[in-house]
C-alpha cells in the first residue's frame, strides 16, 4: 500500500514539474508545441480581422482582406504562426497594439476589437450605434479565419504586392503612404481590384 502511494505521489510530482516549466516550442517537445500553436493561430486570425476592419471599415472588403493576407504571408516568409504574428505587428503595429494609437485613425478603436461582438473601446459615435455593426464584425472574424486557413483566397492583384496604403484621392493624409512606398522603391499595382492601394517592387 505504501509503495503504491509513493508511486502515485511521484507521478503527480512529475506532472506538476512538467506543466510548470517555461513553455517552449522546441521540436523535441511536440506536446508543448501543440498547446501553444493554436493560441498563436487564434491571435493571428483575430489580428487579421482587426487589420481588415481598420483598413476598409465595417463591413470589410473581401478583396482587400485577402490581399492584405497575401502581403502578410510574403513578409513573414513562411507559414510559421510566430513569423506571421511578427509580420502583422510589423505591418500594422498600431492595430496590433505594438505601437501607440494614432491621433485620428481607425486604429483608435480597431485595436480594441475582441473575439466577440462586444463594442470596442473608442468606437466613434459618429458611426452610429455599435449594434448595427456587430454582425459585420462577426462576419469579418469568420472571413479572416477562412482566409488564414487558406480555404478562401482570391488574387486581386497581378503583381506580388508587399505593402499597402489608403487611397489618397479619398483621404488626403494617404499621400504619405504613397511617399513612403516610393522611398522604398515600390510602385502601385494599378490592376488591383481593391479599395486600398497595393504596392510591389518592379
């Protein structure tokens, strides 16, 4: 009886020590990787929905959302979830919370969107009641989930675009996006069937 209790105690102690170790994603630790990867993927999916809402408003533009994901994958350089998360942070730091919010941009509310239909902090009253837009946000999350899962993709640009910006003919500050793209040696792909302007390196 005593030997059995000692054996059970050792098993429980080993389990406690195992699950209280720092979480890593080394190849030799498939169980821990299995635990962490779905969490990162969920954050990537939510980030993508937030970025799409930030760039086109609600309801989102499907072509823009798909093309933004193409840019994200190209910048990430792989399908690794950690790389995709870092690419999102580099491309949309204000929306993902890596950078402070702008003074007047959509990121002041899109950065607070959650994986629910709850009204985000900073929602502009001039847009009207959030309840009118909550269904569109739910559809945006589902669209992002399908796009990230590569089950709904469509090529809206002929060139391998690697950056985007808003349309300066619709919003004057967008001219800064054009200047930044030019400084990087990028030009606009005029074939894109999108609301935003997308850029590629010729």
